[in-house]
């Protein structure tokens, strides 16, 4: 009981401790707010520019979720295809690794040439960063099916798509939902990076203009907001994961 | 008793190997005939190709040479009349016990077409079957909420729900404790007496083989050869006490000797 309470409070203690330490360092070392603003200064900046920050944050959130949704759709589909067929997996492997190795910030200028400055390059960048872990996880889930499970179905005369739908897809779901948590945070990175390079709105754009005006507390306020959005979205998908694939995490349930 | 029945499985000089013609020979020149409704047990030392025999008969793995007929037709791919159970229950963890049992009905052609329409009827049948193996009240439990013995019972139900003509059991009780195992012998015997499928049971356990089977085949150490065929004439339904009678012990001694002798040579 006491351990459960400790487990629940630890994340809060650590997070609050982090900000307290940050504040202490700024005060004790008398760091200029131009170099590193203290959490209180960041908070002050947030309260004075609340409307500005939140409207840009909303823009970033929409961009990120749009790119993420595309990534989920494509990642799931592509992951199923290459997971179901080792041949296709082999065929696409070099291209996949190649694409993932390209820093996504490097494709933003190309996207600007194609689509102009605005939301679309940010959505595509978010999509490009979010897709890879989903593809890999879904493919792994499919490719690691126990052969005995396949035998159970094959002796009944099951066709390949039946094995896929009855065993492959359900089996890949824990991998899929686990990847969503990672993918949503990566999507934030993608969209904010794109916004800093080529956008008229969004948290990334706000940060660039603020740093242009040497308003460092506002830059930090925007950074913290991105971090908070990431934590919230991660938690949302962690809850969805637990709901959808409770059977895969049963060991902890049984022990608890 | 099994004199005028037709044979459902026929192997003539079948050799099977893994990894192509130069691979490991799992089964060498096996010949056997199994009659419709017969309960056959296959025993032998581990790694002798017992499980390979099941892969062969079910059509999951092709023979290297020789001919293999099931129900009068040569086997060219996975059969559709089989039910199969393994040493591990292999239940799907995302399905409840009853949904696991229903799985074959979603797959097998003759059932799958009318599956939606007959859903309630099928659920009733599955729940009745679970009740016969002592699992009533556990229909909605997930496999990981069941003990190993219960999982294996559910696995047996899954192998039987579509009333297969051929039931292939690959050491289904091997991972269970002796009491649960003997309990399930009774369950299996009762199910067999009621439905009379043809059963091929692969096992290490001589008592299990003699208790359950009409005919016990002994396979030698790798490469596996069929070295003996023994009819078990004990009266059915057999009782657990029968396993302690002199006749039973005599049978198990003679089978034990066949396995041991060949291995030493």
C-alpha cells in the first residue's frame, strides 16, 4: 500500500524537484535570464503571453496530430505488408533504413519548395518522423508469431489471410500500441522542427520569432509547453495501450 | 472389434526428413494403417520422429518418399478434417476460453460460411463442450487466468469443437502434473467414446498410451522406424485402477523393453 503510494507520487516529486533545482541554480549562481531564465521567469512570461502561446500550441498540436494520424495509417498498413512477407521486408529494408537515417530537418527546405511555407511541410515532417517506429514494431509483431499457432490454424485449412487476421494482427497489436507512444513524441519533434524552419504559426515559429527578439523567457515558455503536450499525449496513448492490449501486460496485473 | 472397418490413414514406406534430401531423416520407411475410429498411440524415445509423424499425417510437412493416404486420397497439403492439440495449450491470449474454442468454427469452411447466423448455437455447443471437461463457469476467462491443466482442457475442446474425423495429439498432457494428467485421460477417453474420432496420440508415457489406445506403435531412436505394433485388448471404459493390474503392468514392461533394446544397439 505504502509502496503503491510512493510509486504514484514519485513522478510528481521528481518533476517538481527538477524545477526547484533549476530555480535554485538560477538564483544561487545569479544566472542572467538572457542565458537561462529561472522557472519563475518562464512562468511570468507564460502568464503575460498566455493567449499567444496557447494559440500557437494549438496550431502545433493540430499539425502534430494530423502528421501522426497519417503516420499511424501508413505505418500500420506498411508494417502489416512487410511483416507478413519476408520477401517484401527484404526488398524494402535498405530504403527504409535510408529514409530513417535522413535528418528530418533536412527535408523541410525541399518540402517548402514543393508546398510553400505553412502547415503542410510541418505535417509531412511529423508524419515522416512518426512512421518508422510504427512500421518496425508492427512488422516485428507479425514476423515473430509462434509457428505452433500457425499450425493450429493450418491444420484447419486456414488460408494465409485467415492466419493473418486471426493471429497475426491481434498478435501485432501490443507492438503497435507500444509504438504509438514513441511515435507521438517523435511527431512533436518533427512538427516543431519544421515550424522553426518554415511556418507562419506554431510553437516552433513562436520560438524563432521570440529568440529573434532576444525574449529568452518566452522561448523557454514555448519549450516547456511542447514538453507538457508531449507528456500528455504520451500518457493518452499509454492509457489506450493498456485498454487495448491488457492481455499482453497481464504478468504485472497478476502480481499486483 | 476393429475387423471390418475401413482404414482412414495409410502410410507405405514413408520417409520424411527436414532440410531437403540431405537433411536430417526424421522418419524412415514407416508403414502403418490406421482404421477409422481407432485410437492409436505412438511411443518412443525423445527425438525419434513421433511429432514428425503428426506433421506428416496432417499435411503440414511433405514426405520425402513413399505414399501417404488419408481418407482414400493422397495428402498434398494441410488437411481440413483435423483437430490438433500440442504439449503447450497454445491458446490465444487475447481470446477468452470460449472464443478460443470457437476458433476452428471461424476457419473450417463448412462452418465459417454460416458462422454469423449460427453464432448463438455455436456458443452453446462450445459452452457445453467446456462443461464436459469441467470448465463450466470459466468460459469468459482468459487463458492466463486459467491453470495449466485448465488451459489444456480448453485446448482439447478447441481440437474437438468442429467434430474432426481425425484428432492429432502431440504430447498434450506432457507438461502437466501426474494427477491432472490422469484426470485428463478420463476426460479424453470419455470424449472419444462419445464421438469416436480417429485419434493419434504421441506420448512419452507408456501408461498413458496403454490406458487410452487400441493400438500402440513403438518408434525407434532416430531415424525413427516403426518397430512394433501392439493391440491393447483391455475392456473399455478403462479405469485408473486398471493401470495397476498385472495385465497392464505386463504390457507396459514389454513395450518398455522394445524401446530400450533398440536404443542400446
